[in-house]
C-alpha cells in the first residue's frame, strides 16, 4: 500500500474556485493511506472530498478509487464525496448560485 497520496491534475483548479467562493480548503492528498484529498469548510460545515480525474481524460485507472480509498470510505463514520470538477463540489455544498454570482462579478 502506498503511504503518501498524489495530487490529481484537476485539484488545483478545484481548490482555487472553492477559495474564490469563500470556502476554507486544506489539501490533505499527502496524507495518503486512503484519506481524502481535500477538507473543505463552508458555512459552518466540513466536507471531505476525494478528487478524481474524469474517466477517459487520461488513463482510466486514475479515475478509479484505490483499495485504500475504498477501505477508508467504508470505515469512516462521516461522509466522503468523490468529485471530478468544481461543479461536483458545488452540488455537494449547495453553493452553485452563490458561485455563479461571484464568477460573474469578476
């Protein structure tokens, strides 16, 4: 089992957009051992996000959950959300309209 995780190519943009929205974001990808890639705080709630690349964008194996990620999610008593883009994250935190307003103000 690999101890330390890696950062997916789309994670940087997801983090940037969430911070524009006003979220607190900490990258936890380096923790590895199946721990999710991002811890996000928004309006008094915390979210764990596992970031994956859309299947077929690169190598399909990169979009699959690892055995360690599956085990973590199965044994974690809270929620972990698998996301591939900013829109996925916004749906989870119910922030789509707020985000659109921020982006158009520019």
